[in-house]
């Protein structure tokens, strides 16, 4: 099953230079995925209330041509089925005025909230999503994020009430807001990113103190986000 989401961007979706924000790109992909789940009868909120949900562990997005202000956008999403006993993927294509300009993939783990452990991805649940065989990247293995030897910038982050989602954790895409806070001014002002890689290790919960650390490594902007106990929560790489 291929599911489409069409969107007319708002002014707030763009950087001052007229480029579409990476935050908006990932948000569109996320919303397309939610629509797919709804069509499959696997509503995220309902599933969580019943004790089972999907946990996002990874993003990998490549933008070939950044959409500009005034363009109409479309995201197409689908899954290729179970990739392991506990996980599946979700693929995306991004279109700007009908032209394909980017693609991405995500990894999801089925999770039993009552048992607090991964749950088996059954044939029955996958059948609801009507998997497709189409790939977005030839290499299905996600790129590894290297750990810097040292950090050039460190920033304390104050959590806001609006950062917390229905799972009582910081929402997946809110981590990008934290990344923007720690980027050097000259990097932030350019807003030139066409490769986005995120890996979620553990959630940040309400009331925690968060620290974002930045380094420039192998021509990539690397940000790690840590929780109150100094444990790693999220790894982000932009280039």
C-alpha cells in the first residue's frame, strides 16, 4: 500500500533563505506514516491505549534538491514488511511540484508497553499495511554515526511542556530543535543540510535536564543529546 500526503507549505515552514526546513520535511514524512497506520487500522493512539505501540529508532533522509518557497509538496510512504522478528521499516519519497527531490527510510520496533520489551511483528499486523517491494536506497544498512573524540560546543536545553508527546517522552522530531540550539551560528545561518541521520538510544522524559553536544567530524555536523544521568539518548548527523 502506497499512501500519499499532499501539503501546501506555510511561511513558517521555511528558513529565511527560502529553503524548506528539514524539520518540516521530517514532520511531513511522520504525518504520512501516521496516515498509513490509520488506513491499516493500526492507529497509534489506540494501539498505545491497548498496550502495544511502534517505537521509532532511526531516520535516514537524503535531499537531492531542497524545495523552495511557493512549491507544493507531496510525500509517498510504504513499508517493505518485517525486517526482523521485532522490527519493520517505512520508506518515503518527497516531491516538490511533482518532481522527486528526496527520499528517506525509518526503522520501527514493535513494543509491548505492559511488559516493557519488544514485541513480535506478526504476519497479521504486517498484512494490514500491505507491504511493497520498492526500495529507496540500494544499501538497506543504515549508515553508522561516528562518535567524536571531543566536543566544540555544549548547550544546556530547557524542556518545554510542548516537547512531551502522548507517550510522556520528548517527541521524536523535537530533538531537531535541540540540535539547532547547539549548532554554531554560522552553520545555523546557512541552513544547508541535505543529509539527515538520527538514531534514538533512549527517550528523554518530562522533568529531565538535557545537554546537547556538538562537533564537526568528517565534514558532518554531529550532535549527541544526553539526559540527566549523562547517558546518551539521541545521535544526530547533518551534512
